[in-house]
C-alpha cells in the first residue's frame, strides 16, 4: 500500500525495458552519428574534428544533390500517385457495397506488409530483359519495340523502381482511406443527394473533407518512405545505371561502407534526418492550420 501523495514506481518498471532498448540501440547511435558527422573518420583510425566541413562538402557534392533530386522524384511515385490511386479506389468501392470488397482490400494491403527485399526480387523478375513477363507480354502483343532492359535504361530505371514503390504504398493508402470513409456520417451523403449532388460532387464536397486526417497521415508516411527508400534500390539497381537511382540513403551506405568515409556519411545521414523531420512537421502544421481554418 502507498502512503497518500507517494508516487508509484512500478509503472516505470514496465516502461524501463523498452526505454533501455530505445536508448541503447536508437538514441545513443543517433548521438554518435551526430558526433561523427563533425569529424573526418575512416572507421579505423581516430576521428579528426573538422567542424562543418562534411556538411559544406555534401551541399557542394553533385552526386549528393542528384541523389536528393532522385528522392524528390520518388516522392511522386511513393506519395502522390499512391494517394491518388487510393482515393480513386475508395470512391469506387468504399460505399458501393461491392461483393468481395474485403478480398480486394486484403489483396491491396498485402504488398505493404511484404519485406521490401521480397518486393524487389519480384519486380526484378518482372523487369528481367531475358525472361521477365513484362517484356514477354509486350512481345506477345506485337509491341516488342517497346521491350527494353528496364532497370538498365537511363530513362526508365527511375520510373521502373518508382512503379514498384507505388505498388507497395497504394495498399496502405487505400486501407487508410476506406477506414476513414466509414466514419463519415451517412446523413451528409443523404443531404447531398437530396440537393442533387452527383457522385463526383459528393466525393469532392463530402468524402474529401472527411478524409483530411487520413490524407495527412498518408502524406507523412509516404513522404518519409520516399526519402528512406533503400531496400528497393539495393535489390533492383544498386543506384544505377550510373547514378540515376542513387538516392540519399544509398549514397550514405556507399560512402560509409564502400568509400570508407563514415564521417562524411554521418553528415549526410544527419541532413537526411533533418529533411524527413522538416517534411513531417510542415505537413502536420499545414493540416493543423487547415483544420483550424475549416
């Protein structure tokens, strides 16, 4: 029994194991990354402090800037396109009572729960120039002139990887949107129909405003995914051809483990983290202002 005013210690005991794991495996490594970002270090000898030199070098590095541009390009495939597809599918099946809709939702969500390494292996087989089903299909329908080594083509490598990312992300967005539609008051749709609103007008003036929170969540998660992409790049292209798909996370990996420049890689990792945090904060604050204004 506790005396009046005495604080219980046992809730902290339940939190302690998870907190210890977080501090040891996440918080302390993050602090080490920040510390090493201000040094010149090859991973073997003692780090040499260099101040902000690594950050200045990154911002002047053409490969770093190209990798950042590739991440921005992937934002279309990982964020904007999946959200558009998710909203389209939601408008078609969420309120239609379509038989077997639950099966479609399960199939749509399946890619999101698969390991991205598995997804990469599957899409590498699809894009295979020798025996991939995509080129075989194009050849079978008389479009063999369009067949190409998709992952080795300078013009199509990035869209090819991006399409795989769209396939992964659209299921998550679709499930999120469908769940959001189910909480919208049905009377709003009834009033809209009585006022003569078409299905498109109902979607535009009832469904979309009702999905603001879900769209915000989808924006944050998919934007973060577009900047954290590594697995698909590693399995599908390894940054190639050339540096056409060398996103920031993959360039960090190469700088640390292939070029033996962990200090420089740490600086780029800190910049990448700052970009992700900034994007998340901007999207959330924008949604809060929209909510306050609406």
